[in-house]
C-alpha cells in the first residue's frame, strides 16, 4: 500500500545512487523501506531470511557482475556481505548505483559500514510518512495515527491494534536480539513514558524513578531505542555549545 503514495526519499536514493557505488537506506522497521526499494527495480534479497542469504552467497559473483541494482534488505544480519561489497566496489570504483542496502538497526549497520565501506557509500535516512507525502488535509490523521503505513494512516481500522503488536514484538524479540538488556515489560513501560513526554523536556532521573532505574541506565536504554529509530532526541538550544552537548 505504501507505493500508492509518493515517498520523498525515492528522489534522495536515486540522487545518491548516481553519486556512489552503494547506498544504505536506514529507518525503523515497517516504515516502508522494502516497498520503496522494490519500486526501484533490481534484484532483491532479504538477508533476515536464511534461504535468501544462502542463495546470495552461492550466486554472489553472478549478481555482482550483472547490470541490475542489487538490493540487500536487513543487511546488518549478514556481516560477511560488507567485506565482499568492499572488494566489489573497489574493483569497479567508478561504476555508480550498484548496491542498495536496507537496515533497521543503526549502530550495527554503521559499525560495519565505517569499518569496510567508509567513503564508498552514501546514506539516506527514511522516516514513516511525512506531511508532504500524505497531504496537508490529513494533518490530523497523521498526528493521531502516526506515519507508519500499516498503523492506520492508510487503513484506520488497523489503529491501535498494529501499534500494540508492533511494540510487543519490538520489546520481546527485536530489541533484545539487538542487545537491549532490559526486560520486555520495562521496555514497554519506557516506550509508553517516552510517548507521553513527546515534545517535552526529558528528565532521565524522573523517568528512571518510575521504572526503578538510575538515570545512567535510562540513557543507556535510550541509546538502543534511538539506534532502532524508535525515538529521536532533539538537543536543547544554547549559545554555549558545551552546555548544549551535556545538558
């Protein structure tokens, strides 16, 4: 259903593909990355799927030497891909637009990129639907349902069932798999508290008091949530740069 609405990130991806041999599309799960990537054509592999990963491994040389764009979804699940990508890119450094990587976990993916593909890859950060994509008449809907394609903005009947299931899966499976040490119940309460604080000043000590955690642990958990693109921190404005960084 995402393809029914234009995504502003599509133009950004095409621009980066014209400049770099490889591009990484970063964003939260279920924000429409796969649908957008498939709309660009090319050959698609989901590296979270063991069968796709094995098939890519066996057919690597054929796809790398081909002319089609190679799309690798959830690339952080296959670290071996990055070493091969570096060799493939360096072998034909001037050839642009060969690889498109998709990822939902920024720290894991960025670590692999910085170690093997620094200077060889462009980055595009994707969000759920934005107001220019759904239109100004749907401002209230976007504010109420959120911008996730399956969360109600396209089908109101999905709200709030999709959100509840999404948070359940993230807290019990995905975030623990990515390294978050919190118990699922603590993660769910933290996410609800952060939702209630949307657009307000954040006080880690107050949040921690409600969860039985110290402020350092809260900040640590927040780093994981930000790395999974579930929250975004806006630094306070201050003429003093040092205060802005530490406040």
